[in-house]
């Protein structure tokens, strides 16, 4: 995998989250992938990962968007670190946090491991003033 291919995979994977496209996200996950969430939970296998993502894509937390800050690529190791600011917005609240994902890919361009780290235990949310 070239550096440009790796970059394209990482950005498309992240964009699928921003487009609220669970199918698009899952298209990047290997069947035997592992997802380590920032809260310490772990999902193993595509079905468990889909289940872990479903509340987010169903809007349970409001509208969630990831804005890329830094992207570090290691094409030889087929891995990347993407840091981001995540924003959440619901009809009455907004907020967010900063964090990062470590992504590890196989030769087919599928994510085999996704480790998420955050600079908070829970998002800092504020009430919207009307």
C-alpha cells in the first residue's frame, strides 16, 4: 500500500462517519477487525463493531462530526494516526472533545484494528441559548 492509498483510505473512512454512512464505515472494516473504544470497551468482529457504532449512526448522541487535525501515515506498516476534534449537536445542546484514532490496515485496505483515544471521559456539553 502506498502512502497516498493509505491517506485515501483513512480520509474516506473518516468521511463515512461524517456522512453518517454506517454501511460505508463497515465497508472498510475487516471481518475479524477489533475496535477499542475510548471508554475501554472492545468490539471484536464486524458484527460486534457494527453494533457498537449503531447508536452513533442512529443519532442517539445528536449530530456527530469529526474534524481532522493531524494525520500521520506509515505506509510500510499500513497504519495511521488521525487526530480530530469531534463535535456533537442536538436540538438543545452542543459540545465535543478532542481525540485520535490509531488505524491498522491489511493488504486489502481494510481496517483490522481501530483504537480510539479521547481527552475526556465524556463530552463537555452546553445548553444552546435561544
